[in-house]
C-alpha cells in the first residue's frame, strides 16, 4: 500500500509527493593494532565523495578519499537546500579491512568480520544521531548493539574445519534480514539545510581485543525529498 | 483474501488495477568476473539479447533466455503495452564456471553457491542505481540494501576428513519475507526507459575469486517485484 501521508511527533503532517524511499549512507573506518582497536570518535555523514573517509589512527594505509561506495551524501554534515529526509530506521553493514590476527583457532579473511569482533564493537561503541547546528541533545543515543544489521551476507558453513584445528568465524549484528533494523516508532524529520550527522565513539577508550580493522557503512533508512528539476 | 482494487501513488494519482498481476516479477541478469570492471546494466536488453558481462574472458556474449530475463521489446525500456508498480528490488547471485581455487585459505563451495568471501566483496564494492525515464535516479544504494529474499538454507553433514570446510553466502535473507519493501512504490509507465546500473566505483570487485576458467563469473539476477500490467491478448 502506498504511503502518502506521514504524521510527525509534533503533529506536522508531511504529504509525500516528490519523496522517494532513498536511503542515505556513509562509511567510517576503525583501525586496530596488536589486537586492540583504536579509541574511536568519528562522524559519519560528515563528508561527500572526494573528501576523506573518517578513520582512526591505525587504519592501514591511512585515510583514503571517499567514492560512490562510501557515501551518497551531496552535502557534508547535513542536507542540501533542495533535500529533506524522514528517517525511519538506522542500520549498517560491516566489512573487515584485515584478517584476524590473535584469536586462533578462528579464521576470518577480510572482508569477513569475526563474530568475536562484532561482539567487541557491540560492547564498546556508542552511536549518537545529532540533528541541528550546535545541538548537544542527540535525537538518538544508544550502544551499537541496540541497532540491528539488516544489510549483509547470510552465510552457511559446512561442518568441516577450514584448516587443521581452524574454524571459520563470521559475525553479523543479528540475523541478516531487511526487517532486522531498529525502526523508530516516531520518525525523525531532517529539514533542508539542517545539520545532521552521526557520531560513533568508544567512550571507554580503546576497544579491547579488536584484532581486525573495520569498515562500517551506516544507513539512514527513510524517505528523501529529491530535487525537482 | 483481500483484493486490491486501487493504488494511490505518492503524487496522488490513483491507479485501478485491471489486467494486473502480482505473480510475475520483471527480472534481468548480468554477469561479473574478476579484473577491470565497466558499468553493467540490468534491463538494458530484452529476451534474446546479449547478457551484459557474459563476453568477458570468452570473447562472445551469451544470448539471453527466459532464465535471464522476461523483458520484451527492445530493452532498456518497458514495452508500450505494459506498466509496472515496483514495491521491491531483489538481487540474487550464482557462481558459474568452475568451483575455483582455495580462496584466502578457505575452500570454495560447490557450484553454483557463492562463497561468503565473494558475496561480501560484491556487497562491499557494488552500488546499484535504479533509473526510470533516464532522467533521475529513483534509488541508489550498495548491493546488500536489496536482499535477494531467495536462495538456499543448506544443511551439511560432517566432512569425512574434517578439513574440507567451506562457507556459502547469500545476498541477505533467504526468506521471502526478508525483502526490502519500498516505503513509496515506484511507477513505470509503458514506453519509459528503465535500467538498473551496477556501478563499481573502484573499477573492479577487489579480490573477486572465480578460478581460472574463462567462464568463471558471478551471475546476478535482479527482480523488480510488484504489480505488473501485461499485454492484453
């Protein structure tokens, strides 16, 4: 059934006309060294293609320039004057940049992220959605574990070891399914030209045990008002 | 069972399904191999046309059959006597050619399964763009945003020698209910241009492993799922 009206928490009614189900996505990278993940304080949705992908200190090769895989934002840190966004849900997908190093007998060649490392990220990362300039009150703040992973690979393993005494390990943030994302009962409206970004941090400092470098691609799922030609 | 008699579009137009069906999705196939990659387009050809990407390594493209596409006409557009309301886009994957070599220390699964490594590489590096009327993008997102909602949930017994383990992947859930439904459906009028671009911004699918067989590749079949108005005989 087509949705043609959305009622916002403050009672405003938005009539969907030039609106499309068009997710926004943005990538960040978390490095690790010697089996410890970097202390993290990064901002997703804070850059456009051609700018540097937000990365922590120990990402191999340093920072790199973003391309169309990393983001589809057209304005850094917010929405353009001819856009608006109704955010219904947040989700992500995760890729390893390096193989695991210190947790035998488990093997995970990149881009596979071990189940253990996903669990470590869930333990230590905090996610905050900030909407509005100089805004200190997040629209959403939760541990990483609260947000389900709906995009990714469903995998099935045979029961044989992949090497002598070596088991394969892959983890995802919950069951991979389009429904596995934390839907907001009250959608968040981001106006044209409004500042909006997502802060991903590790308040505890370094991420103990993280032995893979990680690329996290965040999605804002929702309706986007597209430019009218 | 409820009968849908009217569908209201985001711009307020009301469509009255007449000779419409929801039982036949529109689908189209492309094939990807390792090495340099140029943008491939699903729905850019009609039944009997060349399958994009099928000529790489073999020199000559493969003619499409009904397993590849059910798009009729000249391709890259919906025939004049059809209409489509798209509620979901789904992409499924198969490995074809040979089983390939041991990949980064992990055994490859038997054909036509896709290894979890290859599936993650495709999800990492491919971005899909749905274009209608060739003017604007109607959606743009990485591959994993459009889960297959098809596939196999396999069960394996224990390997005999204990070291032949392998891991298969699937683009998202294998469950029919696991597809990502558009909150706002997309309407394609008869005669309108229609393609799905498969972009690889890096210029390749990095480390994609399809063995040494020139036919080795990943076949991606895209479904546009929704209501479809078919020609009236």
